[in-house]
């Protein structure tokens, strides 16, 4: 960084505006700032630090309000305008300090501006002229914090020893920012991280190798005199020795397996032959048993021959008797039919006698009716006369029916009246019961808020239970996913083991 121009207004011991043009040095990079005590030498460095970071250069002047000149007029603002060059580019920063005028309660406005000087003009470097954006952009341009800037660029009086006595990490951070070695640190950190990862992988592979060698020791290294047994008896051995010995041991067991297969095949052939002999002997035995059964059956049939002849004779005699049974059955049927027809004849004779008696009674009645001829004629005349009175009789009958209907309706109304009275009494009783029920309901209404609160609590508990059930379902689903991931991990581990085995087999021997 190379300062070009510093303008201080009402800053420190300077009452008015003071301008320091460093361009007058004409390229002289080494110069001295001298003067009496209190002349304002340190204030120049404080102004540069204030313009860049908003604070003075020393810790004993950290209060920015103390940077305003006590001799300045109230209408004059305290500000610093600093132009500097960095990496071939020119920048201009302006800071104005707020102060409280005499007779006012609130401070004046402060200002923060940052520009790049381009071809005699200025170009704003922030979107908004606020202290946060200006400070952030300045730290990005300079690449140092205020503390680091005070330790390596601007060393205040009495504070140079802080750089020498600071922690190693702090020195390392300062020097890294100065020499821009952050990229190399990033690369070193990445390589160190990869080294740790590879070291962890090597450790895991070594553990897997030890695990498999341990299995080999427990399962295949017990045969004395074998190459694998001799390798494991050594104090130091490598993986290739184990693989060579394991290959020899594999060949040995393959040969042993072939011998065992041949022995087993021979035993299996003998077993098949013995099984065929056993099957043949079993068949012969079954034939002898069948022969014995047939001889026994023949003997039983010879013993039953006489009995069978007797039964045959009886069967022939029974066949001859069957024809007589048919005739006896036909005779019985004809006898039953004769008895039935004789009964029908007797019934017919009785019916004829009854019809003749009925005829004689009808003849007697006819003769009586001939005597009553005159009486029938008189009766017919009386009938015609009575038919003339028929409408009057019908009308009287209707009136009597109407009277009966009215009497019936009167009885119905009386019964309804009585029922209404009974219902009224019942309603009065119900009213008293209802009044008692209303009192009970009022008593229960007092408990309604408590019941409502309990109901709300139960609803909340139900919600919690439902959430718990959802969490249980989710947990089961996650367990299922975990199981699936576990299976996938096991498949990947098996694939990795297979690749590792192929790599070990194919790896060159050094």
C-alpha cells in the first residue's frame, strides 16, 4: 500500500482542514514524520487507520468520539479523506464522524464512501454507502483485519513487540495473508485429509487381512508339515507367503477331495449292487409268500367243496318252488278283488232302499202341498202388501241406525274426554318430573366446564397418541429402510471383498 493524499478535517489536534500530499515525495519510499510532542504526528497514522477501519491506530485511542478536535467549530464535521494505491489501482475512502452540536440532543449524520479512482473520475465500489458494505469491501481489498494491519503495516508506538510475542497461530495467519499462501494451505489440508482417509482404509484393510488370516489359522493351519503350517510358525511372514501356502494347501485338499470322491464312488457302486441283490431276494421271498397263500386257499376250497354241492342242490329245489309261489300270489289277489266287489254290491242295494224311502216321503209332502194351495195364494197377497211398506221400514231402519251411531259417537267422545283428563293428569305429573329433571340438568350444567376441559384433554391425548402411532409407523418404515440399506451395504462389502481378493491375486510380487 502507498498513501497518495490524506485530508483531515477537525481531526485530533487539527482544528481546521489539513492536507498531506504524499505524492510530493517523488518516489522516495523512506521518509520521516517529525515534530514536537503533541504536534500531531500520531494523529496522521490515526487518520489513516480511521479512514480504513473506523478506529485509531493505538489501543489507548479506541474511542472514535475522542478523535474529534476539541477546538473545532460545531458547524464543522470531523472527517478523513484518504487516497491510496494498492497493486497498481487507486482507491479513495471517506469517513465522516457524527457529533452532537451544542444545544442539540441527537448527533449529526455520519458518512461512509468508497470509490476507485479511474481516469481522473471515481467509481463507487459498493451498492449502498453504509458502514457494513464499506468495511467489508475494504477488508477484501486490503486483505487484513484492523489488528493484523496494526501489527504488520502500521506499528503504533510501543506495540511492535505484540507481533514478536504473539501466538504462533496468529503469526501464521498474518504471514499467510501477507504472502497469499492460503491456496497452498488448502491443498495441504486436502492432501492431509486424503492421507487420513487412505490411512483409515489401509487400517481397515489390514484389520480385514488379520481377520481372514486368523480364520485360516483356526481352520486350515492345523495340518502339521503343510506349507501353511510352516508359514504361520515363522515369527514374520507376509501376505504373499500366506497366499502361496494357501494355494498349495488348496491343491492338497483338492487332491484329497478327488481321492474321497473315488472312494465314495466305489462305496456307492457296492451299495447299489447290494441294493439290487436285496431287491432280488425280497422279490423271491414275496413269491414264496404268495405261493403259500395260494396253497392255503386251495386247501380251504377243497374243504368247502361238499358244502358247496349241498347248497347247489338246495338252490335247484328253490328254483322249482318259485313257480308255485306265483300262482299262490295271483289267487290271493283275485280273492281280495272278489271281496271288494261284493261289498260294493251291498252298498248299492242299501242306497236303492234309501232312495225308495226318500221317494215315498216326497210323495207325502207333495200331497200335503196340494192341500195348502189356498194358503200359499193368501200368503202371496200379504207379501205384495208388505212390499208397499218396505221404503218406510227402510227409513225407520236408517233412523234407528243413525241413533245407534250417535250413541256410539257419544260413548267414543266420553271415552276421549276421559282419556284427555287422564293425559292431562299424566302431563301434570310429567311436568313435575320434568321440573326435577331441569334441576338435575342445571346441576349437571355446573359440571359442564370441567367435563369440557376433560374432553379437550382427551382430544389432546388422542392427538398425541395418533402422532405416536404415526411416529411408530415412520420408525418401522425407517427400520425397513435401514434393513434395506444394511443389505445393500452387505452386497457392497461382498463386492468389495471380491475385488480385493482379485487384486490380491493379481498383485505383483515384489
